[in-house]
């Protein structure tokens, strides 16, 4: 009886190990998926109280289609003048933004050509991911290209629950180490499929503290591939009513004050101008010297209309025109642009 019980126990233990063992060795998994991961190096302009300065940004990304489409984080590339993508092995190629949704911290790039070392990743259905699943993150923390970290899914957060300025993003919270430079990189499941795009971490010390946030791949597919969110190539902020009064906007008008305009972007082709200096306005730092966007296609540039404006512009076919009004040097001007 004891021998039979011991045999049954041993058999159950073996089954348990088989059920919980990873699908493949982590090293093999890393080598399998690394060709889809890229380092993103971007250069742009910033505005401060001393004027306009140049700066560089390092992030990560993942190629999701063989024609050279790369997903990354919007804050890495959204208003940058120059973007290069570095494949495993170090080969670099130029890239441009073709879709962006800052409301979920997501952007889609198209690279000029696909290096032979690169391979497209497979995207998973992130709805199947559960808290407790083991995951792998690959990126360029502090510029150290193609570095791996491993952890677990510690929570899932519905849209508009973690960050109010990213209301469209469904997030995974993870224990996998995330640092500066990981932003935009992929999170993989143990089958080597992309389940999310790294956004940011919460840190009091400046380092990783086990509070990393990753936008689910289903969110990314919906906003970048199915919907293809409009990319304008500008950065700025909505004015409060008090700031609008201080800047002498027309009665009842609100506005989006432009900080920077990316080179060769739709915003630059439209003729929009960025700020020249940051100043203190009513206790807040506000970019001044550029345009204040008043309306787009007749809709006021205010918080309640931002999603509607993006939807209208995204639905327009390439080559079609759209109109905006801006306040520039005290005068209201109408500008006409064309959808790329």
C-alpha cells in the first residue's frame, strides 16, 4: 500500500512539473525573439526659459510586420525631427511616424528599409494574459541595446484608471525590470508572442521599483493598425480658461498652445509654428512665441473635442484637405493642410 501511494505521489509530482515548466528555455526564447526588437534613437527640439535647445531620446521598439512597421511609445518619437532604428547587430536605418496615439502612449513607425537581420514578431491576444503569467521584456535600458529582463504580470488596469493623461491605454503592471530606454519595447509571453508595449515605470528613486506599466497589445492593434490614429507631429498643451484670458484669446475661445513642431510633419507642412520660450503664466510654465490652435475643421481645440478631432482627421482619405484656425501675433489666421 505504501509503495503504491509513493508511486502515485511521484507520478503527480512529475505531472505538476510538466504543467508549470516554461514552454522553452529563457535563453532560447531570447534568441528567438531578439531579431524583432530594435533600439530607437531620436533627436528633437525642446523649449525652456532660455529658448529652443536640441536633445536626444533613446527608446525601444518591435517590428510587427515584415514591411518594416515598428511599434513604440509615443513619448519617444511623437514630436521628434530625426528617428533612426537600430537592429540587432548594430545596423541603423531611418524611420518616420505614420500613426500615433498619445492618449495611449503609442506610435507606429515605418522604416526606410528592413535590415536582413530583422524579423517580424508575432502578436498575441492579450485578453488571454492572466495575473501571475511569466513575461520577458527586451529593450535598451540606459542605451544598453537588446537587454533582457524577466518577471510576472502583477495586475491588469482598465483604460482611464492609472493615468488620466493616457485615458485610452489598458495597462499590464509587471515586476519585470523597466528603466529609461525600455520605453516602446516589447513584452513577450513564454511562447515568444508580443503581449504589450512598454510605456513607463513609477519610481521615487529614479530606478526600477517593480511598478512597470505596459500597454496591452490589443490596445496597440486597435489604435495603430485597425484605426490608424492621425499623427500631427506637434507637442503642446491645452490652455486653461484663465490662461486664455491672459493671452487675450477671442471671447469664448479656448486653445491648444503649440510647444514644438516636428520636422517634415503634417503640422510643419500645414505651417504651424512652435514656441520660442517657456514662461511663467499664472503660476504655470507655458510655451510662448508660437501658434495657439483655436479650431480644427470648425471644432474648438478643447479637451471635450480632442478625440473627435483625431477621429475626423483619421477618417479622411490621403490627399484630402482640412482647415485649422490659429492665433498668431494677435491675429486669427486660417491654414489649410492635406492628409498624408
